[in-house]
């Protein structure tokens, strides 16, 4: 069918002008919440959307996010070439499926999964660690329920033990799939889950204990080895077999390269599944996560769907269905391109730049560094001043330079603390770190100047004799009385000048002038 379009003389005249900004389309109002009646030229549609998107923040200066914001042009090209391939169409795109299987095995070996030489790893690619955690949680819940049913015990009150520092996806899992979330509260100076307190909270209904390798709040690694040992003792004493899941969304692509001696992964017998985010320190754009299981026994068969393609069985276990193949291809590109040595160099550079930022912050003398040296390339810091608003004011001031540095209060028990956090990614090089430190110093001066203006406000009181005083002839003209009840004075600073505010203190006879 041929689509014919009849244009008005005005439209013909407008289309004859090649400049988008000379056309009527950039002048006429466009519908925002309803589909427009007519088509517009592709150049105009692009320009309108492109211009509006420029009001977004700069991803490279977004220091709030762990998500990768830079990749090599060659990988960008591969992603564009794979964008129109549906990841779930295994029959049509067997090579894409093979690339995913290769990635699963590469990650499983990186995490020391106990694989036989001729066996494939058990895992799947997801849209991020949130989906990966949902899948791991479902596996724990189903396995726990199956065992409780066999024992003839109630199976309607499952729970998970975590620290209060977990990412919100754990709360989503608990709410969506009806699992109680038992959180270990944080304490002053200890901002991750305490393994001892966590094991104390474990009961017969605990489907797993979730440990975090790289806290979102401070970047600190939780002690998974101690958790494993304490939990093993409790399991032996009670006859339970409570397992561990490691949420290594951020640390899974950090620890293997710079802390190889650290035992947190499948080397620990109670660790049954691990999730990692390919779009964080896996160095891929947003939209890819991974979950790996220790063995087939840790993923209940009834959760797995089977697809037969090319004469072999292809198991699949996802919450998502259709999605693009670009991120899978990009992850394999990074593994092939970077290798172990490349990842190690990138993470080391990130750690060095994080240390450079810490040194710059310490030189100001204004901050306490909350993050630890051993952990993620992340710097969490707070003002030594107890005024919580300063952190939010500094965050706002840095926005003027384009930096997005989040300020937030800590979880329960330490909510009195306001913290700023900088995530040091691959593309935050030394020059940018030095510029950030410079802008922080400039912002501190601005905050100090603002504070000085407020502190130098002059308050005077004009006293007039009351009518009652005037009736007492015994009192001299130079005498009187001033009554000051409990009074609050509020003002709003509009500009850097003196602010005048009348304050009625007693009977309209006394006034304060600021």
C-alpha cells in the first residue's frame, strides 16, 4: 500500500527550507501527552528531542551512579548491530545464546564455582542485579518450601536475614514474594551487617542470609567468611542447613582482581548463589546483570523452563522475556577485549583515584571519611560539623559545576549522619578528580560566606515607656521596664544586605530591628 500525503502550500514552503530552526515546527507548540495528529520531518523530531535531552545531567559527571557511562566505540558499534535481536529467540539467534553461556562460565570461574572440567556453569543473564536477586530469592524460597513440605512442617512464613544497608531491591523481593525481611541494624562506626547479630536472627524459617560485597552506602565489604563459619556452627547445632547468598552487584568485578586472597565467593561452602552487575564494574552500559548458582541442586527444577533448539536442551529461568541482545554482546566483548589483566588495571586505577580524592578531602580539614580503604572504589564522607544540612548544601553547590554528588542520611540507628558519596568509575580520571576537589574547596568557601552573613546580623531593641510607667510619677524619664518572654525570631534572607524585621515582644510597645 502506498501512503500519499497531501501538503498545504505552507508546509511545502516550510519543507523547502533545510534548516530545522527556520521551520515552523520549532515555533509551533507540540503535544506532550497526546499523539500528534500529523507527521513531522525526521530531522525536526530528532532536533526537538535532542535539545530537550541536553537539560539532563552529564552522565560522566554523575558520581551518584555505579553504572558504566563510557565504552569503546568498537563496542558501541557491536551494541548497535545487536540492538534488533531479541535475546529470548534462541532458535533464531543461537550465537547470541552461546555468547551468554560463555559469559556465565567466565563469571562462574572468576567466582571459583566448583565446576567439573566438562560441565557448564549454572547461571543466567538478567536486566540487572535486581532481577538477579529476585531469581536467587525465588530459588531459596522454593527449595526451603519443598523441604518443609517433605518434613510436614509449616511453609508459609519464610524470612531472609540482611543488614539494614541492603539495596532497595531486597525490600522489593520481600514485598513482592511475601518473604519477611529481618534486618540487622547498623551501629556507630560499623555501617555493614554484623555477622554475629545476623546469625543470631536466623531461625528455622530463614531461607538464606544475604551478605553484601560492597555496601551501597559506604563501599565496605561484609565479612562473608566469618558469616559462613558462624552459620555453619549454628547449622550443625540445630540441624538446619541455612545457606548464604552474596549480593556482589558492585564488588563482584572488584574483589577478584585486587583482593584475590579474600574468601567471599564459592570457596565458602554455604555460599549457594552470587549476583553481579555487568553494568557496574563489569564495564557495560546499563541493562545487564548475572546470577550464578553453585550447582544444579541449588536451583529447583520446577523454576526452570526448557527450550529445545538445535537438538539440545536449553534451560531458561528469567522474570523478563523479550529484551535486546546488545548488553550480552557488550559483556562478552569486554571479557574478550580486557582479559584479567585489563580489568585489574582498570580497578587499580579506580582505587588510586579514590585515594587521591580522599587525600584532597582530608586536606580541607572539614570532613570525616566514612568509607574504608579495603572495599569498592568509592568515597563516602561527612562534615565534621554536626549540622546535617551542610551535606545537602554542598551537594547542591556542586550541581552548579555539573557534578552530581548525592547526599543522604544513613539508615536506622545512625540516621543522624548525613553523608556524601562519590563513586569512582573507569572514566573518572585523575584530572577530573583534581577538578572535583577544586570545586569542593570553592563550594566550601561559598558556604562559609553565606554562614558569615547570617552570623553577623545585628539585633537591637528599642525600649519605650509603657502607659503604666507614665502614670507613676515617681519614676524618672530615664527609667522603664522591659519584659522579654520566650520569643522566637524568624527571618528570610533575600539578599546580602541587612534584613529588617519587626518583632512584637510585649503589648506592641517593644520592637526589635534586624
